[in-house]
């Protein structure tokens, strides 16, 4: 056994010119395979990481729906869906958690001055609880929340009010009145929970909670009639998102009998679709590399077959020197093994280098020990395959006849 | 040591069958130097190959000491050759990829002898055949006579009791032939039985016993 290994090593060294090409071929293919594998694993890991982060959490899919029917096309840079649309979607996706909220335009409700920095928000009780639960306040008929960045949040029943930070708010002379700055306001819940005088429509809110969110920095493009709608929906797997959004859009189109146009941006689903596109590319890539490896396996088997035929004399001599058939077979297998092993070890190194050097992808590509498992497995399979192909040839060597022919 | 009884060898071709050996019986004693000579095609190599267990007779029995060679399997024959028989061929049959040293080491390798011991013995043998300066040379870097000396060293590596040489001097000039013959004679005098095939009758004087063959028979 030991002698067979040593002999195989000499044979590899002596035939290095032939084997060099095989090694180079295997190195390149294996390198590509390792890179593909590392990229694939990293992409999977990245998607897994995102999935974990967003697992069972609501994702705020911030959609700027533009409904021509309600806002007039082109007239205003209005965005948002109507409260009716919002309620419709909320109802439709109630099984995904009731934590959507809806922001009204503040200026359509209040006069200049005191409430300028406030927004009226419709949201579910759970939503407020979660957002401001810790800062809950109770003033008799007034319920309120205070939260970081929210200043104060007060409600007299079904509606709520949030003042912006820095704004002084205190309970007024009546339990349902508020002192905001110097002015005292009587806060009539009915004012809010009744008809909201939106410029476009009269909307009735029933038993809903309303919230004025302070907007410290006004996002660009937000104007007087801007209405931001945030639907937060719970996912098991965040890859559902694009499909779900498509579904919501179809529902809205259907609801408005086709008169609904929209544009939206969704960073997350963009990211996912990009990651998945990369993943597909990688799969194709690694499929091609695997095909190349199979082709290489045939090539190697062919080369070995030629070598075996060329070496019949050597085998005959070996038999005369007392070699067993299995000696010869072992020597050959070791030889292929060394060549393929060298190729795949170098390929793993190359793959490692490529992995470190490549900076193209959208996510960090990391090399891990698992990436080399396929190449290592293949480096075991190629010699076995070669063995199966050439051993009949070795077995067929008839020492006597071979000696005579040479 | 060797008893061949009524050995025949027929080659079955397409339609034609050639009788290479016909009822050959031969006894060779331990320590003898036997030369088999005869015309080309008379069956010398066939006989030698049967003696070397590389070929099987169609008929007859071959006893080596107490072993009936006919009853051995392929793998047992490998082991038998490794232990008892050294081969020298007319065209040397060295492995081109190996150095002289590695060629001589080969039978020792198959005998399972470790690297150090193998090297030591191979060096000793190459020294014995006068090639201590060319141990690292490959066959292509050696002259014919030198190659044959490597082959002789190799055939002796596993300390065989029987050395078979098929026209070991066929490819060599007169002077080198004498050198090789002297070497074989010396090996024989150290106790190894030598059976050599040649068509050169002039070499007969080296032998203890000369076997003349014609048409597959001993005459
Ligand atoms: N494999 C074979 N198939 C058929 N016939 C064979 C085979 N090998 C040898 N022969 C025949 O057997 C006979 C003896 O051959 P062998 O090689 O023993 O001759 P030889 O005495 O060694 O001749 P030379 O001196 O030329 O080497 C020859 O007639 C040859 O044609
Ligand atoms: Mg011959």
C-alpha cells in the first residue's frame, strides 16, 4: 500500500505535463464552484437573517398609493388612499394583526397656529398600546399616551391627540379641556370621531382611535393635502411581501373599477427580488460549473485510459516483479486521486481568494468550510468514476502478450 | 529444484493452432547455470515464461521445489514470482519514469519492504553491478549495457532462488556481453540458479548444462 502510494507519486511527477492541465482545469472549475457555493450560502444566510429579523414582526410597507378618482390626476401631488380604502384593506387583512394606522392631513382639520405640527392619525387600540403603552395616561374621560418624540397624546374617548415635542400641554380647567401653550381648548371627542371635514369627503370614523402625530421634520413633497398611509402587516416569511402588495393593489383596482393608479416604493421587496435574482444567477452559474466538472471527469477518465494503454508494458513488468492486480489498480487510483485532490485543494484556495476579492454582490459574501464540501466530494467521485472506467482495461492486461508486443 | 514433466503449450489462433512446446521435460538442480539455446521460434521464450509462471502450459506439470505451480491462483503466482523468481529480459524492460534506483527497488516494494531498507539494498545491488555513479539516472540516460545491468540488479533485488534471463545479451555488443555474462556467472556462483535463453552457441561455455531446443522439443 505504502509502496503503491510512493509509486503513484512518482508517476504523477513524471507525467506532470499531462496532469498539469487536468489540475489547472479542476482548479478553475472548483474555484468557480466554491465561489458560487459561498455566494449562494451567503445569499441564503442574508435572506435568512432578514427573515429572522422580520419574523412575526410587522413590516411597515410604506406605500404611496395615488388614487386619481379621489384626488384628480396630476392636479395635486396627492398620495394616499382614502380612509374607506384603508378600512377595507384593514378588514381584509384583519388576520394579519390590527395595527395599521392612517394619517390625516392636519391642515384640513385645524386652523393655523396651534395645531400646525400635528397630524390626525387613525389607528387601532393595539397600535397605540404598542407604540405608547408605557406612557399611558388616564385623566378621567381623557385617555392619553406620552411617548418619546410624541410629546403628549391625549384622547377623550374615541379620538386622540398628540402634540409635538416642546409644545406645552396640560390638563385645563375642565377634565376634557387641554392647555396647549397659553390657549385652552375644549376637546370635544365628537368633533373628531364624528365627521372629519376632509376637503374631499366626509368620513365617519366609528369607535376608532385617533392620534395626532407630531411630525418634526416634514418629509419632502408632503404638502397640505398629503395623506400618508401606512399599512403594517405581519409576515411569517417576508418573501410574501411582494405578492401581498400585488394582491392589495389588485383589490384596490377592483374596488375602484379600474380607476386606480398607483406608484409605490418598497425597499425590502426590491432587496429580496434582487437577492433572488442573484440567487438564480448563482444557481445557473454553479450548474454550469457542475456540468463542466462532469465533462472534466470524462476527460480525466479518457486521459487515464490512454495512460493505462500506454503503460501496459509497465504493468506487465510489474506483474513479473510480483505485483498483484490490486497493486496496479491502487497505484492508478492513487494517481488520479492525487491529481484530482491537488486540483480540488488548489480550487478551494482559488475559490477562497475569489470569495475574498469579490465585492460585486449586494450582500457580504463569506467563505465558510461548508463551501468546499461539494468540491471535496467531487474530488472523491472523479477518481472513483475514473476507476470504474479504466479498471476493466487494467484487468485486461495480459502480461505475456503485452511483453511480446512491446 | 525444478521439475517440468511433459509440458506442452499450444497457441490457439483463428483456425490454426501452433504447438510452441511439445512434451518437454526438464530438471534443473539448485545452483545450476542452465543455457537454453535454439533457433528463433523454437519455443525458448515460451519455456522460460512457463518457468517464470508468467504463462501456463496447456499440458504437463511444473513443480518448483514442493510447489505444484499449476495449482496456484493469479494472486498467489504474483507472490510466488516476487519471492522466488528474478527476470531479465532481452529489451531490459525498465520503467522509463523511474530512476535506476527506483527500478531496482520495485520488487522490494511489492515484497512490502520499507523505504529505507529498500533503498539500502537497491544501492548495494547497483554497486554490485558497477553502477554506483548512475543510480539517479533514468533508463533513457543509460547505455544498453548499463540498462541491462540495472535490470540484473533489479532481478536480484528480492533475492530470488531462480534467475530467468531471456536473451539478456541479445541487444549488446561482444565486450558488454562478456561483462554481463561474467556478472551472471558470479551471481550463479553465489548460489542463485540461473536459466538463460540464447541463440548464441558461443555462450554455452558459461553453463553447467546446455539444453538444445528445436521445434518445441528438447533435443
Ligand atoms: N501468443 C502467441 N500466439 C500464437 N503463437 C505464438 C504466441 N507466442 C508464441 N507463439 C509461437 O510459438 C512459437 C515459439 O515462440 P517463442 O517466442 O517461444 O520462440 P523463441 O524460441 O523465443 O524465438 P526467438 O528466439 O525469436 O525469441 C513460435 O512459432 C511463435 O510463433
Ligand atoms: Mg524469444
